C-alpha cells in the first residue's frame, strides 16, 4: 500500500456536506475520492435556509456569490399565532455590525449541491464515483480501506482518512461501531410546496414564518418561485407507510392548506414529502482514521433550519482539521478537536435549540 500521505481522503456521500469537504480539501491540494450510492446527485427538496455564518463560510469555498445570486434574501422572520396573527417580527438587519450577510438566504439545498459538484469535478485531484455504495470502513496501520458495492460487484479503495458524509442512516457510522443516540418524534412531518401566492391573502407575511398553535402549527417559508408549508401529522394517523403515495399526501395537504387559508379551488401543490424526524447525535465523531460529518453525525428537526447549516460548519472545520493532520505528518490533535468541538456544539446548541423550537410551536400557555 502507498503511504497514507499519498492516498486520497475517501468521502462517502455526494451530498452538500461530502462535496463541501471534498472541495475544501481538493482546493488545499489534497486528493479526494467521493463515493456516492446513487447514480446521480440527489435532487430532493430538503433544507432551504442558509444562515449568516454559513453564507460567510460558503464564500470561503467560492460558492457564496453564486448561491446568493440564485437565492432570496429573507431579512425578517416572524412568529405568528394561528388564531391572532403576528406576534413578533425579527429584523436581522440588527446583525449588520456582526456579519456581511444579515439575513437568511432562502434557496433549495440541491442548488448548493450542484454548485459544489460542478466546481469539484474541475479539479484534477478530485474524483466522484456514482453507483458506489459504501459498505464498510476497515482501518489499517497507516490508512483506511473502504469497501463499496458497484454495478460490477464489490470493490475497495485505499485512503489516508475516510469521512462518513453519507446521511442519517450512515453506513460508515455503523461500520465504525458508533451509536446514534437520541429520540424520534411521534409525528411525521409533511412538507409541501405550492405556487399559490400567500402574500395576496396575507400581505404582512415575511419570507420565513413560524405559526404556532396548540393543535396544528405550521411553518410557511418562501423559496424561489414557491411557498413551502410544513405541517406535523397526527401521531395516530396511520395512513403513512414507509413509502406514502402521492394521492394520500395530496389529500392530507389539501385539508391542511384549507385550514391555513380557505379557497374555493384546491391548492396547486407541486411537490410533497413526508418524513420521520429524529433528534440524534453520534456518540463519537472520530474512530481512528474514520470521521463523521453532517447528518451522519447529527440529525434534528428542521425548525430553525439548522441541520444542513451545522453540516456545512462541520465540513469547513473538518477540512481544516484534516489539512493540519496531513501537514503535521499524522498529528491527530486537530481531528480530536474537530470531533469534540463539533459534537459539543451539536448537543449544546443545535439539539437544544431545535427541541425548544419544536416545543414553542405547540405551546399551550399564552404567557410562554
Ligand atoms: C425529507 C427531508 C427534509 C428535510 N428538510 C430540512 C429542512 O427543511 N431544513 C433543514 O435544515 N434540514 C432539513 N433536512 C435535513 C437536511 O436535508 C440535512 O441536514 C442535509 O441533507 C445533510 O446533508 P448531508 O450531506 O450530511 O446528508 P445528505 O444530504 O443526506 O447526503 C448524503 C449523501 O450520501 C449518499 N449515501 C447514503 N448512503 C450512502 C452509502 N452507503 N454510500 C455512499 N453514498 C451514500 C446519499 O445518496 C446522499 O447523496 C431534511 C432532510 C430530509 C431527509
């Protein structure tokens, strides 16, 4: 086997986090191989909010300007009561002395994934292999061997480090024997998208609106060309199996939309998705030369839009940590710092804040 210094960093997952680490490392002159299970980039509607520190970090990767050009500037966000309307509006302009970008940028996650990919594949020291599902990570004396399943059968890649950026069900995490501690919410979330113009009927809405209600809260977010409306489903609704059909989801969405604002015609719903929501953090982010980042390391409810943002922050810090470890000839202090610090932040801030956001949405006590 070649020395660990010359082997590439092997990254499982060509999502936003895997591609952000890959681009950061490749730009530092470190060879990377990204192994992606799917046959192309995943284009699901998932996260859609980028917070100020993340936008600044994306500048460092050269992706801030192109993403801002595609997105919507949301400089205000609201907390509303379903019955009484606006409770409070927060103007992010107050952060103008603290950040270059005092706003949330509203743009679908797959726009960033595509930008990262397009820039990554231009670099000579970067490879992306689709239809390569990572099945395991084995540690050797001075490196890692990652096993993959490909259309032509099993294969192996040798690397100096492996990064599990392969999402919430991370195969890398399983392979490293790391527990994913936490809980699952009883209700699933129904995420829908409509071309209906909510500003026509509720002109005082901001781009980002959290509408609380003891019975049926919802979130109304503007993204380019569409409103995204997120509802919880009732825990006792048994209509959702693992692969809910579109007609069932449409029926439920139409009912809920009518309770947001009654219309004579059905709402034009362009996309819908239903998913289970977990709050979990990996017990460790590092085992030897195996590291975790993004959803592979932590998942949380989407209230506040912190999942992907936290993942990008992981990616930036991990890029620096691996760069330092390689430059120092194998001193792993920077990797330990990454693992401990990002885990601490996931637990103390992201998990705590998103859990609190969820409780606020169905708060029954008017004083609170
Ligand atoms: C339905 C849904 C809706 C969401 N909505 C929001 C939201 O509104 N706001 C918010 O902040 N967050 C949301 N999230 C969370 C947010 O999308 C994630 O935090 C973000 O995608 C994390 O990025 P990632 O790159 O770590 O993982 P992912 O985006 O999951 O990417 C993982 C990649 O790894 C690949 N992969 C998986 N297994 C393997 C394997 N064994 N080998 C190789 N490749 C593999 C996958 O195909 C994928 O390309 C949502 C998530 C889901 C699932």
